[in-house]
C-alpha cells in the first residue's frame, strides 16, 4: 500500500531524545490516525472508574493529549506510571518507590516492562511461579501486603509486534487496603 502523504526521513538524533517520541514515531507507521490499544485501555480505566484527576509519570509522549480529566503534578486521585526506567530499578527499590507513591496517593496504575524486571539479577525467590509474568504479580503481592494488587495485563508472547516500548506490557492497579 502506498501512503497518501510524502515520506519523511528524519535525521538521526540522540537515542534518549528519540525514545521520548517513540509513541509518535510508532504512529507514523500508519496512514490513518491510530491510538495504542493499551493507551486507550488506561484512559478507559481512568474514566470508567470515575477518577477526577491524574498524574502521569512517563518517559515517552503517551498521554500528551489526554483531555478526559485534569492532569496534575501533585494531589491527584490516581498516579499512572508508564516510565520504562521504573522497571529497571532493583526489585527492593521498585517496592520502595511504589510504597512512596501510595503514601502520597492511594491509587496507582503501574506499567512495568517484564524485560527489565530484575535486570540486575539481584532478586531470587524459588517459590514464585515458573511463569515469569505470573511471578511478577506474585512478587508484587507479597512485597505489598498492605495493598490490593490487581493484574490488568494481557497474557501474550512478546515478539516485538505489540508496541510495548511506548507503554510497558505489565499493567497493575494498586490501591491501599
């Protein structure tokens, strides 16, 4: 299929800056206006659960045009984290940072990149499931005993076709009990 607009070749840029616009770079693959399915699911979750204000913590350009409710830097009803760097922290640090967010806001929508969890290989627990995605959920539930952890992820084999670099693939709604 031939696109009905001229092909634009962008000059190389710093990889970090390129990653910041990865979402819009992915969207340029399509002629029609598209939205990432996971972005739409998060938006629907926020709207259908009647949150009034949201704080986004992201390292890409997802949710840059979210108009359904006010976005704030503090005092939100829910914090949504899609920042890829969050998943690269050592496992105990991830739990500490989740606890910090929950102490400021009792509702957290957390997206983790399964490929980065325990990237430093410092956490070992043989009692967790052999299914890595399930093991992540088990680890979060054990590490956050005073919170409800709801896994909203999709279970699929990631072979690079699901655009998980704009929004990480493991999705959790975490709220204080």
